[in-house]
């Protein structure tokens, strides 16, 4: 979504009890099927935080997110192979550049944008282990056996570029809406014979709607809902199902510069994985997470810089990479 800067509101000192909303969000039971490798183009937290549905006005916006992910998955297909355990650690920088202009015909703003993800380093480790019996049915003599294999790798470079071909935004008093379909292009390096890759090797179409309610007293509730559809990974003949994702924020704006809150997400696939590479069958999954967030607007010369920090912890995950995401971000408006 486009980068946002702070909206001025009248505020008074108070605590925000809206964390209950995020706890309910993370507890929602969603049945799903897992994507290849327990991951997809959806990255929890990358769809925004404070004021997700608010664009202050026309202009050029630059948002930069630096994120760290540490996650684990038991039982997965990656590169056409079945792994018992997967561990991943990733450092990524995501730069989003958006431009919007006023369009009286729609009574709002319209524009476009692009996201450039650079993975500084991704490390993936996988292992397989199994116990078995070997022998002869005729002699009825058997012995126990055990097989165990492990592998991994590290890589860095350009990941899958994100196109935002159309952004539309409306500011309607206390309520704000942004509509922004995304297209993920397979520009990142991919090799099905290795564990560490920079891209997914398929195209994903992601329709998104973001909404923000910001009261004059400084209370905020924001969310971004999206629905993803992907093409087949031709290298592995794996076609992931459609995906639904919801990111949300509940916050209190202490003043025009400082806001405190919580973020959360839920994720679910709505159709099954198909193709010759989908070797684990139904492989049902579900995921949800939450954590704290803070934003502060600083002044550098004549320019306001809005800073963000947040931590998302996966409180529930089945058959999907689960762990922690830590973000440090800034937004500039020109």
C-alpha cells in the first residue's frame, strides 16, 4: 500500500483498549491449505501498519521497510522434495515508490507505484529423517534402519518485484479507503535444486482494499484485506491455491507525532494446491499473529520523516512457516 504520513487530530491522554480486537483477530479459526514450501508472496506485516487506508493528498511517497524473519516449518515440499524440517532466516529491504494525483471524476486520488525487494541474506536449512525395516519375508528376518539427510544454503539479491498498476484513495471524514491491486513478478533468482531462493518462480495477482477509521480523539482502527491468485511454478509443476489475508492495526495517537498500538494478521487458503508437484495431498494449514507497533514523526530540516517499528509473532500456525517478523520503516512525502 502507499506510504502514509500522520494526520492531525484532536487528542486527549487515554489508553486504547482495542488490543482485544487484535486478540480476537489472531484467534479466528481459519481452515486452509499450505502453499509450496509453507510460504508465498504474502509476507505478514508488509501491507502496512498505522493509517493503512489513509493517503494525505497528492504527491510522491517513498516508503522503505527493513525486515527480519526467523521461522520454522515441520513437513514441507520445496523444490519438488519433501522435507521433515525447514528453518529459515531472512533479511530484506523493501522500497515502495508511489505517486498519486487528484482526480475529480472519482472524487479522490488516483495513481500507481512499484515495490523493489532486495534480500540482503536468506538462509534456509532443511532435513529429512525416517526409520524403516529391511529384510526378507521368506526368512522372516528383519533389521531396523535409519536414514537422515540435511542441506541448506545462503543467498542474497533482487527478489520478486511488486507492481501497483492502479491506486485509488478516498478521504471521507473520519473514514479513509484505499484500493490497490498488486502484481508480483518472478524476477528473483530461482533454482528448484537448492533450498535458498530469492523468488517464487510464479506470478501472483493480489487485490487489496484498505480502510482506516481515525477519530478526532486519536483512536484508530485500520485493516487491509487481500485475495491472491497465482500461476503455476513450471519448474516444480506446483500450482498453489488462492489465498486470503487480513492485516489490522488498533492504535492511539498520543499527539501529532507519536502513536502506539498493536498489529495482527490472519491468513488462509481458500482453494487446494494442485499439479504434479503437490505431493503432500490436502496439507491443511492456518496462521495468525500479533505484536506491538509504534510510530513517530521527526523533522529533518523542512522535511517530515515518519518512522515505524513493529514486531509480529506467530501465535498459531499449522503447516506454514511460523516465527517472528521485525520491521523498521520510514516514509517520506514529497
